[in-house]
């Protein structure tokens, strides 16, 4: 989903991506917990992100409008782990 190799390989089962100035995504492979995890990522353009993911064969399970807050797309990985993508509305 990130679209590039990890920035840091901690161990064979731990990797990290630098996503923003202060933002990192840290992933640990844990087969015993597979299907029981959730991660949420904020994105600046939800439509563009979903289009990019669709090009890689990944489709959102649902898309929600959150009045006054933004939009949220929910995806599942092959193990059943949830991934939420959030587009936050910034007040003017």
C-alpha cells in the first residue's frame, strides 16, 4: 500500500516508513494476531489515494462522510486487518 520499500528494516519482521516530517509507520509481522489489527492514516487527497490503490488492485470496502470532519475509506488486507484512510477537513 505504501508503494515503495521500507525506509528502515529493523528486523525480518519489523519495518518502518517515513511518511511525513514527524510521521512514521511502524509495522510488525505477528501471525498470531493476523486479522485483528487496525491502522488509520491521514491523507491529503482521499480520491487520489483511492485511485492510486485501485490501480494496484485494492478497493475500499466502504466510504463514509463524517459531517464537519471529513471522509473515511475502510479497506481490509488479505488477513482481515483493517486499514482506514482519513481525509480531514481543515476549518477555514
